[in-house]
């Protein structure tokens, strides 16, 4: 059987840039076995409900787009979160996620959207410009220290606290990390524009 050639698109700047908080409806893998050549990336078709717009206006309340990923670790794979602040560009008439560009987001007690802090990424996010704020997240927002290990050693817990759940940003209770600092989505978009659009 003849293979299907990949559609070529030389557009580097998107016609539209849809930045929004989205609630996951469905994400499915795309079978690429019939396409010509090999790709290092997995392809996904994603459908999200738009909860809050922060970029160009999209005319519908739900959006379907294509995303590509290359074996990301759990926390860097957008599919593993129910709600994300995500960046979708229109390239050659198709909606495509800007690769790896998203933030997991959670509701705060006052109904806003915000992201918790990942300490090892702080050097990249310029904390001196976009200072994390004290944020009271919804009581359901917490992270399990034991997610990947049912019986972590004291040394492993110490490493988690140092590199993933710094006590500067999280309160540790009953093997749970509860975020106490974060950034609202409006500030995350400013941060992203400062870092990404200048590239």
C-alpha cells in the first residue's frame, strides 16, 4: 500500500493564537503507521472545553486540536491533567498545540485559575519578575508524595521536598503536598509571552 505523505507547512508564526484554560473532554492517539517515513513524536487529537480565554477569541465553547509529544515525563505530558492553561496556534489552517507549551491549573477558593510552583523550573520562569503569590487553592488540590512509590525512604522524601515540593511553596501533611504559593493564569500568560514570544 502506498504511504500517506505528511502535510507540509512552512508557517512559523501562527495566524491565530488561542490561549485558554481548557477542561479535558477527550484525548486520543493518532495512528501514524500509514504515513510516509518515521516520526519521533506521538500525535494526539484533543478536545477541550474552553473555560477562560486569554488570547485570540475562538468562536465555539469547545476546541479540537492536534498535539505532538516525544516521550515526556508524567508531569510534562498535558494529557495527565484535567485542566490546563494551553497555547494553540493556527498553522496552515490547522490548530496545533505549541509543543510542550502548557501549565497545569487548579481552582482557587475564590473561583480563579492558578498554577502551583515547580521549584526546579523557577530559574526558567524568572521568579524575580513574576514573583509567586500566596494563593489559597481549593481544598481538593494536593499532590501525593507516594504516587510513584508506595514506601519511599526518608531520603526519597527529602529529595521530593527539595526538588519537587519545596516547603517554600508547599505544606506537607499526611504524605500530601498542599500548594500554598502559585501564579494566576493572567500572570502565567505574561510570563509565557516574556519568555516564548521573544524567541
